[in-house]
């Protein structure tokens, strides 16, 4: 099952909803792992070290740094940019779907956007 790291400003309603519907899913917040205030490259490096896919709303900078990691040949287990316009329920469903139906390493080096299309 995929494991996730929710970026610092990621909607906590989504995180709580994922926990309620799928309590065995492994999702931690940046705040939970002492990365509050860390810059995006540090967050991505920690996620890579821990094999966690990053969930973010930060389309402005996080995606750029993710692509820089990929181009540099560094590990990047995956990044999902979740639009703030996506209804909370749909975001929860899609994160659980990704976690339960993905193969290990399937999202390595990929930047994707939710909702999936």
C-alpha cells in the first residue's frame, strides 16, 4: 500500500477523512515529522528517504522542486497536487484509491494532479 506525506498547508479535513475511511493507510503530515517550516526541497528529500508520496496544494513551487529532483536523478516517490477546488470527499476517495490500488513504486518520478483524469 502506498504511503503519503501531507504538505504543511494540506487540507486537514482531507487527512482526517482518509484516516476515518481507511485507518490502516499510512499518511503523516509535515508537522508530525518535525518538518514544519521546512522548505520544499527538504520536504521532498525527507519523503524520498522515507518512500512517501507527497500530497500538496502548492502548485506554485513544490512541483518545480519535484521536477528538479527528477532531472537531477534523485529519488522522488511521487507527488500529487490536489486542487483546492476538488471537493473534500472526492479528494479522500481518490487518495484511498491510489493507496489501495497502486503497485509499489508506481508513482516514482511522477507529478500528477487530482482529480485523476
